[in-house]
C-alpha cells in the first residue's frame, strides 16, 4: 500500500507544485485547504481534499488521521495575519498524539534558527519583526518535538522562475549568500526528503543551482 501524505498550504505555490510530484511518485495525497472551491487542483480526483483551519486543533487532528507523513508548506498570508506558530503547534501536537506519529516536514527560511544573521536582518526589515518572530517560533516548535520525527527545510530566496534542475544543499552552517531557488525546485526537494525515511531531526539549508 502506498504511503499517505497530508499537505498543509496545499493551495500555495510550493504546495501546488509538490502535490502532482507526490502523486506521480505513487503517494496518496490529502490536501488540507481552507476553501475547497478555491483549491486550484480540486478537479484531480486522486486528491483527498479536506477543508479546515490550520490553527484549529480539531480540524488538524482530522486531517492527520492515518497519515504517514505531513508536508507543511504553510506561510503567513501577510505581515499582519500571523498563523505559522499557531498552525505549527497544532500540527506537531496532533502528529505526536497519533498512534504512529507521521514524519513532519516543514518549510522555513534561511535566517531562521540562527542560520544567517544577515538574512534575518533583511527579512526583519521586509516583513517586520513580529512576522519574522512568528517563523522563528514555528520552527522552534518543530525542533522541540520528541515524539514525531521531523525535518525542517530552509530555502534561500524563493522565486517563481522555471526549475533550474533541483535544489543545492548549502554546506555552510550560516549561509549568507546563495542562489535564489524556484518554488518548483523546493517542491521537488521536499519529495526527495519524503522518499528518504532516514532523513529526520535536521534543518537543511537549500539554494538554487
């Protein structure tokens, strides 16, 4: 039986790019969305669509039932609507309470978790201190999880350009300068991580090729 993946942020650009890749790879995919009518891939009958609020514990528990993996491509809608920390708390909490906790893969950003003081300063100026702090709190919650296996992916400077052949794993612990990465390549990297069950308990910094 193929593994089951629930995708949060399924209607975002990374989520929309990840889902077809996962389906092609043979995974069963559940898309968690706020409004099914606005879900771009709603006509694909292979996708199990679940409506809900990622900051609502009951909705998240329902979405995680019997899942083997969680891929969170969530982001804050804007600098005033901050959901990352709240949603991540609900997701990790629900994962930990499952009889067989699923692997939890989360998108974050270079600059978070002490990965780059320079990018942190730039992002703080661009999105605001509170918004950046929300990402910090979300990632910290993932890293603190002890029951559910987890993995954090930190892309450098997302863009919407065509794929450049995949992601480059940044070797430096504090990468201040790297190539921007297309969202489609981030999605492909997430699939590669899902396919490697031994890859967990790490924060991976990636850039473009």
